[in-house]
């Protein structure tokens, strides 16, 4: 139990992430010169490197005591997604099925009927082809992995792009499976902690436009949060100001935004004190997005209006430390 927040958490899961996480990054995303195995899997992400030592460049983000984030300019997620998707598409044992939606999970009825306390084995998925409007059953040989994204896309303000399917599909599929097995009388055991959604503190907030994530690295490089009068307000909420934990900064931006009068805006990100050429080179995606609008913005000269936006889904389908989901009776049946 966390002594600060009172929240109960799984210490073993935290240690597993901290200890095994770096080796998984090396295994999947880094090349040999960085101690990785990416060449063997066809995926070496071109993260930024230092000019002097040709080492991985590290940047600072909130709650970190030192720079420790490897990155690709200001579009790290896009770079990782592009390269790992390309590697998966080229893998001889992976088949992509496009224009399709999973409608239900399939389970082995014989495994669930053998014992009331055992968990049925999920063996595949029922898939709807959106082109032909036909259903087909696809079976999994080595287990089924739910990886459909989170649920942040259901919020009014979300960093998840339209069409990204961040609508809670995995949770929905798991709940449908549980309901078909045990009915809706008992509380769900297959999903948990759905109320824990992390909000990114700074998404671009302009009328009638999708929210655009303004990377936390901007604040790591010195961007200041200001209200409409120019007052820097982040330290009113935490001694570390803009580099406080993300939930604290998001709450600060939200609270200040509520003070807006007359339909105006009251939370802005200001990085105008940094060199314009350096800014545009360090944050090319932000620069491109802002300048490609019908009414361009220049973040080297103007404050940028921001709002917290739903970002990561922290809860979801309940699993053990090996990623196996509990379905019914306390056993594990899916991966």
C-alpha cells in the first residue's frame, strides 16, 4: 500500500517492469551498437544520438531526477510504431488481416465444463470482415493476445488520434466473454481499475480542432505554464513546478483553465525564451503541426493554449505477472 496516496499496488509487478523493461527495449527496438538485438527482428528504431559520443540522446521529463528518456525528435511513439509494424508485416509467421473487427472471443467449452473452478481456454476470435460483412472464426495456436489500445478515445479531450481505436475494445471483448460464461449477476473479475486514466497535462486546445499532444519534453526543456495574465502558476501546486508528477501538472492546468472568464482561455505553454532555430529542430512535429494550420502559430513567439487530455489507460483486463487474464473461477485462460 502506497504510504503517500493510500493506493494498493502490486510491488512484484512494479519490480518486473523496472527490472525487465530495459532488456525488452534492447531486445525489440535497439541495435547491436547499443547492446540490442533489433537487427535479428528487423526493427532498429533510429533514436536521436549525441554528436560528440554517438551515444543515445537522453531527455528530461516530469518526476525524473535526471535525463533518462531515449527519443526520436518529438515523435518517438510514431517512430516506434512505424518500425515495429513494418517488422511485424515482414515476419513470415505473422499475417495481417485488414478492414476487420473482432466481434467476440472464442473459448473451449469442454475446458470450462470439466471443472466449475477452472478457467476456460480462449482459443481464438470471431472476426467481422467490414468489406464482405461476413463473420469468420480464427483460431490461435499459441494463445490470444489482446492489444487493441486503451479507452482514452472516449473522452472529450484525448491525445489518441481519431481512428486509433482507443475505445476500450479489449476490455469490451473480455467483459462480453465473462458475461457469456457467468452472466451479469456477479461483479466483474476480468476487468479492474478502469477509473485510473492518466491525463497528459498539455494538449493543444483550439476550437473545432482535434487535440494534439504537446510533448512533455517541452517542459523538460524549460517551457513554462502561464495563465492569461502571464503568471507562471505551476509552482503554486508543487515545488517542482512544470516537472512535477504528471497528475499534479494536469490538475494544475485543469484548475487554472476553470478560472477563464468570458469564454477565454487561461492555461498556456510558453517556450518563447528558447532559441527559435533550436526549438524547431528539437520539436519538428510540433512546429509542423502548428504552422500547417489555416491560421499558423509560431511557438517560438506565441504562447500555446493547452488543456489536459486523456492519454494512457492504467486499468484494463486483469492479468497475472505473465500476462494471463483471469476469466472465471480464479484461473487464467487468455494471454
